[in-house]
C-alpha cells in the first residue's frame, strides 16, 4: 500500500534543485529566473493552518488545501452558486417525508492510497467527525446526529449506497449545501485506522479509539485531484498531483505554498519571478501589479462580510432612530474607492453575493443632515459619546477612523479602543462593547449560515446557550428568529429565497448592524499562469485546471 505519509525530508519528495531550494529556505528563497514549469508557487499567509484534519480544520487557508485534496459527496457549483453538483456522489434522492437522503456513489473512485472509495468510507467519515466533535462538527450535528445515533443515521447499505437520515424535514438545499463543507470530506478509513491509537473511555471522551486523530493532523488520506505531501507550520505546504484521481488529472505536478505575510514582500517576489502567485496583496500593491505588463490580477467575491454593530444594552444605541442614523454616517463611496479598493465591494445586506436569496439593496448614502434629523428625533440633538472596539489591522482600523470622523460631523463622539483580535473579540463575545467592527465568514455556503447569525436570537439572556451575532448585540427579535427557523424548513427553493430576502430587508431597516462590505479575494499572477480562478469560498479555489505556459 502507498501510504500518504507527509515527511519533512522534502528533498526526496520533490524533483529539481530549484524546488529543493524553495523548500529548504522556507520563508525567503534565493531569486530564480522563473519557477519550474510543472509547479505553481504561491506566496500566501498560511500561519492559520493548525491541522490538516477535515474533521477539525476550520480556518481559511487549510480549507483551500482540503478542498483540492479531498472529495465530498457534493460540491458547490461554482457556475451557479445557488446549486450543488455531484462530488463522489453520482446521484441522490430525497424521500417524500424529507427525512432520508440516499446517495449513489460514482463507480471506480479510488483514494490516493489505491484503496477503493466505498459508502462505508463515507459513513465512517461522518461517524468520525461527529464523535471527535471538533469545531466544524456542528455542521453535521445540527441535523440531529450524535455520537450515540450516528452509525444508524449515516450508514452504508451497500458498497455504493450511503443513506443519511435527518431529524426534521429541512429544505433539501440546506442539507446539501452543508454537505459541501470540508467537514464532509470523505476519508480513507482503512488507511487512517491503521494509524489510530487506542484510548481509554472516560467521561470526557467515551470511545476506545482516537479515529486516527493524532496522525491525520499532519497526514493525508483523501481522493482529490491533489495529495498533501508536505507541511511545515508557518513555512510551507506542498500539494502533489494524485495520479489515482478519477477525474481529469491536474496539469500541474505540484503546487507549493510559501508562507509570506507581508504584501510588499509578496509583490517583490512576484515581480522577480520567485513566485507565480501572490495572495495577500493590499490595495497599493495590487494596483501596482495591475499596471505591470508582465503580471495580471484576478479576484472573486468571498462569503465574508464586514460590519459595525451597535450593542442594544446601550440605551442610546438601542433607539431605532440611532440605528438608522448610523447607517447614514458611513462614507461608503470613500471607503469603497480607497480602503477596500480591489479587496472588497460595498454591500449593505448581510448575505454574500451569490448565496441563495441574497438581496441586492443599497439604500443608504452618506448623509449627515439625514442622520442629524434622526438623532434629533431620538432626543439626541446634541449628540452623545460612545466607545468603539477596533482590531489593530487594516482595513478595519481605517474604516473605524473614517466612521469616527464622519459620525463626529453629526455630534457623535466616538472613542476608538484599539486591541488585537483576541482582546476585541473576547469583549464582543461577552457583550461588553458599545460599538464593534467585525467580520463574519460563512461556516457553510447556505443562507442559513448568515441568516441565523444576524437575524436569530432564541434566548437573549446573558447565559444563553446559543450566542449568535444578534445575541452578542442584545438584539431581542422573537419574530425574526421564528422566521429564520421557518426558512430552514421551506423545501421550495424559490419560496425559501423569498423568505431570506424578507429577513434581509427587515434587518436592513431595523437591525443594529451597519453592513459595510463583502470581501473580495484578489491575487497577483505571473503572465505564464493560466486558468487560475478564485472561487466563492476558500474550498472552491480549485487548482486542477491551472496551467503554466
């Protein structure tokens, strides 16, 4: 058996002296005239990668690695992101009562190890994710799966048939969209369990195996177009073509990610030909790349939105007129043309563009006179003071400073309290802020991900078990919460889309969220790179079609 063990002895894994130098040098390699013809080298900040295990990984960069190295039952259709298409599932049906999903697997699919992909691998992958119960497990457990029932609710009935039983008649689009998430990756059970460690059951963990958890953190057991061959934390990650892949084989032999955080450094490396792609370019560097005849840029909207939130525990911020006034105190045009140029698009609704039911509406413009009128109506003609918790990073700081200045024109005195991500987020999660500027990335590509976050708050008490963004801002909304819940059960997709549009419209008019922009992921490319297309989510940044001329 060809076990996909990842090793740091990369000289034996990768061909070519240039590649060896790239790997050995880690962060800064010597300059090369060009990168190898069969290899795509990317400069990207990958220090958020803490594990390669699909059952645990919930960060941005590893979602791309997993999306290219593993298969799921279904995948997001990047040509129409309101739909899904088959992954290793050839077809599927939903029972009349809406509770049972039956998937027929494609024939002849193999893992990179050479082991056949069977329905048992699918069922075991579900079981493993649920029983390990790491951060992304909720995407599966929200359908009623538990450690006690998962082997009955997610099971193989024969080698090519997998049956998934949910606890309610959810919208089929909701169920299928959730199964595109990386936690739904299908693992090579035989290979992983060869590396499993025995455990002594306890109150905290009641199983007698770790399901290969320790091993898969740094190893690979998938069937995607690429294999994960090497990973050195905060330095480098290497994908290699999987010759056992059932679909069209990647044109590239390998993809190398070099950890480089600074935008200016990435730009210099791209210009020098040391890398083929630069992934974290800030607006100034992105603009310079776009003007270089030897380079190109590409971009795509992502499922991350940025917003300013108003804590409803603050008596002034809880006034409806103040919530509305603040939406007129953002200089959207200035922010769009400077601070987020090339990396974001102004968006005033909380659903990301491309999601089922996303509402296209931008009714608010920067209007100090209108804001003053609303503040006077709220009994705050002379203004008021408020604090603003802001993470020390761009473009967040720039947006906060812009809002501080524009709100001041209406008599609102804002004191910015800077902090790192942990400091500001901890305070926000405890509902101890006045104003907060945040970013929210979709947990899975379905309108419920953002709909539940922004327009659902089933328990507004301080000790609530469900702490959505609406809860964090003490926005008590029983009617919207009920509407959000109902949208999960609407099986007609057109009607479901209408329900989410109604929720967004109500939030647009009444919520304590001032939506600012949707993130755009942008990249700079060498001219030789072709067919490099960023997807709507990190796990849909598919690399198999990429070529180099």
